[in-house]
C-alpha cells in the first residue's frame, strides 16, 4: 500500500478533487499548509511598507492507495494540478505498513 | 433647548460612543492576531473608565465655568449643579462631550500596540485625561486659546493633534516592538471598523453644532465629502507609487479625511471639504512613512494619520474659513477675503497643544516606566498579549 502526498496550489484543489472523484478514488485528506520552495515567498505592501511573506499558502492532499493504483493517482493529480508555472507543488509516494478502517476493523487493502 | 436640537444631540452622542468600538476594530484588524483582544480591550477600557471620570470631575474641570482661561472648577463635581432634568440640554451636552473624552485617549492605543502592559495603560488613561485632555480642551473651548480667535469645530486641535502628538511621546518612552512590524491580521475587520468610524463621525462633527441647524447640516456634508476625497487621494497615490489600490489605503485615507475635516466641519462649505480631504489624503499617505526614517515605532500610525491629519485640517481653516456662508462670528480664511490673522491663531493654538501634550505625556510615561513599568516582558511580546494580559484567545482553530 502507498501513501500519496501532494502539495498543490490552493486554487487547484477543486480540480484535483473532481478528477480523483471522477476516477473513483474513495477518499482524500486535505490540509491548509504554508511553506516555501523554489517559488519562494512574496511581498505585500501596506501603507507603503513592504512585508515579506516567506511562507506561501498551499494545500496538502493525502491519498491512501493500493500499490497498483498509486501511479494512476499520481498521474491524475499531476494532470489536474498542473499550471506549468512555478509553485505548482510536488507529489511524493511512500510505503504504508498497515491500514485499519476504524468502523469495521478491516485491515490492509480492504480498508482503503 | 428645542426638542429637535435635543434629539439630535442625544443621537449624536450615541454615534460618537459607537466610534470607540469602530476604532477598536480599525486598529484590531491592523494588529497581529495574537494581540487583537489586547487592542480591543485598550479601547473598550476607555469607555469603561472615562464616562465615570468625566461625570466625577472631568466635565467640571474642562467646561465649568465656560469663560475660565485655563482650568474649570469643581462646581459641577458629580454633576451636583444639575439639580433637575429641566429641558435636558445640560445633561445631553455633558453626555455628548463625555463621548469625546472617551475616544481621545483610545486613539493613542494604536501607537503603543503589541508591547504596552495593560496595567500601565489602565493608569495612563485617567492621568492623561486629566493632565493633557482636560486642560487643552478647556483652553480651546472657552479658554484662552479660543478667546484669542482660534477655532476648532469638533476637536482637531483638542482631540486629534493632542492624541497624535501624545502617541509620539508615548512610543518614544515605550521603545520599539521586539518582534517588529507585521501586516494586518484581518483586513475585513479594518474595513468594518472604518465603516463604523465614518458612520459615528457624523455625530462627532455634525453633532458639534449642538443644534439641528444649517451649520450642522454643512458639517454633515463636509464629513461626507472630505472622507471620500481623502480616501480617493490616498488610493490614487499608492496605486501610482506602489502599484496597487489597497483596502488599507482606502481605510486610512477615509480616516485621515475625517480627522482633517473635524476642526473645520462647521466653518467651511462648498468645494472646500473636497480640497481639505485631497490635501489630507496625500499628506497623511506620506506622513505614515516618516516613522521608518525617524525611527519611532508608531505601530498603527496614530502620528501619521491623527497628528498630521488634525494639524493639516486645523491649519487649512486659516485658508478655507467662510463665515459669510454661516453668518458666523469667526474670522475669514485667506481664500475668503481674510488676512493671515486666523492662520496664525490656528498655528499658535496647535503649537501650544503640541508642546503641552508632548511634554505631559513624556513625563507621565517616564513616571510609569520607572514605577510599575510600561512594557510586557519578552515572552508575551512574542507569544501574544491576548493570552498573557487577558487570558483570552481571539481565534481558536
């Protein structure tokens, strides 16, 4: 089993969600996060004074998948979140030892 | 007093009271999210303590008898001279003026944001009220500065210049914020605070006619126009200079225009409020940047907006004053057939208010600093004054 973690632009979240739902993916966890990468931060001007905003708002999506589904999900997210501009984000895939569905106690791929 | 006049003064008093929460949100939105409740409490504290002090002796010392040169007496201590309700005119006037007394020290809170101990603020407000506000108010209204011929319709000198220069003295003693400046934590709060301030300011200015009459209606128009002109001016300057028309620029310009028209509201007419607003908007838009060059940490620009806005408006009376329009007994401005006499009296009145308020505030802050201390320690300054000073948190997530 795999955990797919994607950092995407906030305004692309709905596109990604719709694409995943259309592909039959059962669930996603989303969190509002802040960070910086190559995009860096930006500056905002208030009353003529510039303030450096070092951390840019992003959304972190986490999707659990079976080994066979993982690549397909990465492709879907990449396709839906891509603008081609700096700051589109990253996706990484990690291995998951175990998964339990709390309601039923099911484990493994049955719990995904 | 006719019932129509009485009704307008009572409504105006309530409008002015509403300005203090408006100011609290204007400042609170600009402040850090971890210090917003401290900012609100500094403002609301003023409407807790000042009304009581005002009725106790504040009104008496600043207005009774009206013709005293320097300070009143204790004849109206606890309003003991008002022995019957009568037609309500004295009671309404005491209440109306008390609202002004409450918001004036509150103006200073924006400068000392993010680092002043609440206990120090709690003592600062009553002492400042009696040592700076009451005497200057007396001198301007009925006292020696007013008798000489300077005019101040709703409190440009007595309130905005006074509080603005006090803010400078206060931050010089207080020192800079260790965590530095931060962008506004909630611009929507700033905008709603601005709206409340503008709404309340109609009572502040038009109510200062102390009657429902033509002068009051013109003061109302001026309050409407000067704020719009100053807000437009500020936005245009920063759009050209910094590249964006910002909400904070609009809000700051509106307040700068309201401040500038305050002393002039019942003395100018026609297109004059638009010119006063445009000038104030441009001047204040640049004045808020002085702190970066001069090195004082006026957190939310009380000096840049209230001191400079009030001073500009008060001096512009010397140019735009139009007694013929009001059938008034005050001097003409330079643009309306007058000589430099009024301008010089305006300059003198503001000069006196600046020196007195600055020195008194400096001494008061130094005394507080060397007794109970004026600053919070480093940890609450970085972790937030809301939790450390008030045991509350504004936003739970």
